[in-house]
């Protein structure tokens, strides 16, 4: 990033569009609304996200959220899924 490169790899950026992160409303729109829309049209990711959220809910009810490495990995999975789905369209394949 010091030499002018972007945070996400070029392969991800080529499949999608450049997000508007210049304002708070742009960030909320990008990571919130667009992510949920992309997840709603890709049922394979939606099932994984819902299952992960259900497991996190069960862990919160037992008050053991940060004691398990599996729960930490679940939070990392959710963060990467939402950020990636906000930038690129799932299922989009570019022709060679």
C-alpha cells in the first residue's frame, strides 16, 4: 500500500468495482446493504453465514464466545465473507 497499491488483491478488484469509502454513508452502504444483497442472491454463501451466526448465538448464550478458537475463526469467516461479497459478485467468472 506504500507504493500505491490497494488493500485487496487485483484478482478481487477485477471481478467487482471500487467501493466508495470516502464517507460514513458510503462505508455503511458498501459493507451493509451491498453485502446483504450479494449474500441473498448466492444461497451457498447464505447458508454458511446463517449457520455461523447460529453457532455464534449459541456461544453467546453459553458465555463462552472468546474461549474457543473455533468461535474466533467464525468471526474471521464472517468478516472476510462480508468484505469480499461487498466488492466482488459471487459466481462471476471472467472469460480467459
